[in-house]
C-alpha cells in the first residue's frame, strides 16, 4: 500500500529518499503496517514525537491504510 509521509524539523533527515525537507513523499508499505512500523523502518530516534494521521493524533499501534497521510513531528518547545 502507499501512504504519504511528511517528516518535520530534525526528523526530515530520515526521509526514505535521503533528500530531507518537510514536503510529503510517497512511501510503499506492507498491508497492515502501523505507525510504529514506519518509525522502525525509517530508523527514527526513540524519542517523543507527535504523530498525525489524516490530521488526527495517532499512536504507534495505529494501523495505516492506502492513501493515508502520515505526519511526524518532534515535540514543540518554546517560550
């Protein structure tokens, strides 16, 4: 199946095509893949992250479907 993946901030360096940047890119996955599977596949650091699936919060255990849009951000900080 194919999903659109967008990685933000320092996570953008983990884009599967190696180009970086935060624009979304298609990602081919096995049927039944989860958000956590994507994080493992890309080698994302084991640190807190914000995950949006089709604009809604998602957990690592959330299953993905054809055409989903997955966005992953590091936590936002500031003041």
